[in-house]
C-alpha cells in the first residue's frame, strides 16, 4: 500500500492534490470538516458528481460535516458557496472517541474524586446520559451546562 500512496507533509504538497487529475483517494484528518487542508479538497472535489466524500464517525451539529451528512446542496468554504454534487456517505460506526463504557473503565482505574464533573461534549441527550452514568457509577456530582452557561467553582 505504501508504494501506491503519496503522503502530503506540507501545505504545498496538499495544495498540489487539488491540481491532480484522475481517480484518487484522499484521506484527511478533519473529521467534521471544520478547518484545515480538507477544506481545499472539499472545495475542489465536492462540485463533481463522480466523487465521493466518506464522513467517518459522528458529525456534530453546526459543522460542515453535519451539513454534508444531512444532505446540504451547498457548503460555504472560505467565504464562497460550493455546490455539493459529490456523493456523500457516512460511516457512523467508526470513531476515534471512547464510548461511555470505555470512559468509565478508564476513570475506574484512576484515583480521581472530583467535586464536580462538567460534561461538555456531545449532543444534549447523549451528554445527559453520560452525566447520569457517571453519577450512578461513581457518585459524582455531574452537570451538563447549558450553552454559554458560566459555572463558578467554589
């Protein structure tokens, strides 16, 4: 596989991909298309219906990745609207994040005893489920703060 692969190590290497012609597979790290070099590739390849964008894992609300997953017909990238004609496919089962069981197993090996735990990552329902799980498992005071809520530590 390495003989067939070209790794772009610099921004210029990555930009050169956008000038390439013919079939290719581009693997990029920005999973929700929120920034980075992937935006240049999306701007270049989304308008072509012969292309496919594979979104791997969860796409958070408000991100370009979620807009693509939800079927948006255009995406704002670098101040301009890019038409989405490429096929968009999502593989939700793959994720780099730990699930609640993995988080609880990791926390169980620690000697942590926090006064309060703030769950600030994820959709509201999933965050509340994790809050309840942490409270039930460890007896911790857990909070899912509202958006923009300020919490004073006492």
